[in-house]
C-alpha cells in the first residue's frame, strides 16, 4: 500500500515561556493509505484527537501530503516524525500564509501528480 507523510499545524494555548501572542506546532506524521486524499483524511482525524487529548487550542486549516516513493518498513499510521514549536504574533490564517502558503510553492491542489495506481 502507498505511504505518505502529512504536514499540518496545531495552535497551542500559550505557555509560560511563550514570548509572542501565539504558539504553533508544525507536525509531520506518516500514513499507509489507498490514496493521498485518504492519508490526509486520516491525518485530519488524528490531528483532531491529538489536539483534544493534549488540550491544545485548534487544528489549523492546512494539510499537505507527500507520496513516499520508497517504502518505509513497518510504518505505524500516525507516527510523528517531525515536530517544531514556534512563537508568533501572527493570527492563524496569517501564520499559514506567511510560512506555508506564500503563493510561491510548487504544489498541486485537489489533483495528484505521480501518485501510484492502487487497486484496493
């Protein structure tokens, strides 16, 4: 089954050491899924659970996926492989625009290039 990494952002409630108005976490999780769209759906569900279980503020409206062309042995769905916390004075939509949607990205929306064919 194809494998994907999915990047998304979570807004945390402020912590004592937070220096600016907001605290955001960028996460990348791994997924085995029938399609890139299904991987994103699973990541959205996991991010919501993660947010609720850890008492974070909100899941932001950005999910970007990448098809992994080489198989990762024994992938665990939802396994977090990257996390970065960042303080920011930007509101959530402005934060996403500034860091992830500058309009200079080379990406597709609602269409997938080079995704493998899968018969499930």
